[in-house]
């Protein structure tokens, strides 16, 4: 079944958003590397790879449906974070934005009776719950320790261990 043109445009836009997310997390990894927070740098770099994988999933899906993939320009991410909490807050904000877009796409697939797309998108709906939880729980911990930079260093050390063998 051919995909509705509006849905196709939305999936292509989502591919772009996933590439942008990868770019954003690579920018964050750079920021964390610059301030010598190796754990946060590793986490965000690994996360950038996950975002590339999300883009690839959507890309492969359009190919499978014999639809046209349209790669669009990727914006440079806003950087200029003033501290680690600021950067992780930006990550959470971005994930919430992605969730809104995935939900809108899922709703539109439902309204257009594209059941195959709906089933495919359900993986992304679940994934967004995990992604928001990841950054929300980290932010909660960081806000809890607030100005105590030695505690942020401890969180960084934990993240370094947790992400050591993630590729
Ligand atoms: Fe692909 Fe973090 O959403």
C-alpha cells in the first residue's frame, strides 16, 4: 500500500530530526570532553550513535515500503551550555520535542488508516519513554546535588563505568 504523501513527508522530516539529534549529542559529547567529564562525554557519544540508528530504522522502513527517502539539511545544534546540568536539561527538552513529533506521526498514521506504519512506529513510542526517563532521572540526581560539584564528578565517574563497554 502506498503511503499517504503527508505521512511520507512526516517520516522524512523525522529522519532529519533523528540525524539532528545525533548531531546534538555529538555536540554535547564535545562539550563534556572539553570540561573533562569523561562519563557524560561517553554517554552522550553513545547516545548520538543510538540516534543514528533511529534515523536508519526510519530510512530502512521507507525503502521497505518502496517510498522515496528525501534527505534534508541538518541544522547546526545550539550549544553554549553553561554547566553539565544545563546540557542534560537541553537533552531532556529535546527528547520531549521528539516524543511530541512521534506521537503526532502515530496519531496521523491512525487517522490515515496506515496500520503498518502505526505498528512500526510503536517501537519509537516505547523508545521515547526510555529516552525521557534516562535524562529525567539523571537531571533529578544532578538537581538534587545542585551546586556540589564533587557530587557531579561522582555521577560522571559512575557514567564512565556504566558506558565503558557500550558501543
Ligand atoms: Fe531518537 Fe532520542 O530520540
